[in-house]
């Protein structure tokens, strides 16, 4: 989601402040050193991946997918849910999620960039170090996959587009950053490593709605 020589991930967290200002879920972007595809990401059309993971959960994330097309799609959809959850705003939980889903060779760089990015987002929303919101308010961050589309697949690597709808913001009578909805397409690159699909790279674009 393994060749003997793996690509080094260079993680780029782009325009966090701008995204926050627009009250959209922050675009947390990663890319590998390989040249990205120039083909426009098609709109995902499947309602769900058909493969089911094993009955294994690590850090609240379902893991243990088959090395199949359906397995790659199921992994991408479930990793998107974890990545778009409020657990990512708690440092310990975020690190545990990355331990569960990320390629170990890219995780240190990914974790460092995401720690910096989420610290800025948490400050903007007034969350404390544990991800708790100001008193009397509820922080909401959810991502729900609506469809998946397999862009490419081999036994060692897959790229999957996941169409999601998401909510982010502070709910409460005194909130100045109310909950808003966003539609995005996440393109996730996976490598098959250690008997499971692992997250290597991630990009996000707005829409389609």
C-alpha cells in the first residue's frame, strides 16, 4: 500500500491559515518524490468498497485488508475516516493513528508536518493540548466517504480516489467558528507492507458537490 527500495515521502501542509479562514476542513496534503499523475481525478462512482477488513482495530482504525483491489479501496475509505476525525486533534491519538496506517519509512516526516499543522489549527479553534474545545462548545470534525474509485492497482501499490463529505467547526451558542460542510476528493497512495495496505501519500481537492 513492497519493493526493496521505497519512495521517500515529502509531506506538504498547504495553506492551513487560508483554509481555516474559510472555515473548511484543513487541507492536509502529502506527496511522494515520484511525479504525480497528470490525469484529472475522476469522480468516484462506487458507493462503498466491497472488501471487509479483518476484525482488527488499532487506535480506533480498522486494519488488516486483503491484497486485492477491493482491499485497497476499503483501506483508503477507512483511513480517510480516521484522518478526518477529531481524534487527529489529540497528539497521542494522532500519533497512534499514524502508527497504524502509515508506511513506517515515511511516518517520521509525516508526523512532524502534521504536528505543526494541527497545532496551528487547534490554536485557531481554541482547542487545548488534548483537543478539548472551549467550555460550553463542542468541536466537530468528521469525514464520511461517499464513493471510491480505484485509479491504479498492483499487488504492491494502489492509488484510490475517495469522495467525502465533511463537517468541521465549533457547535455552541457562543461559537464564532460554526460547523460548516465541505465536499472533497482525497487521492490516497497505498503500499502493501507487512501484510496490510499502508498510507504513503495523500492529496485533497475541493468537490465535486
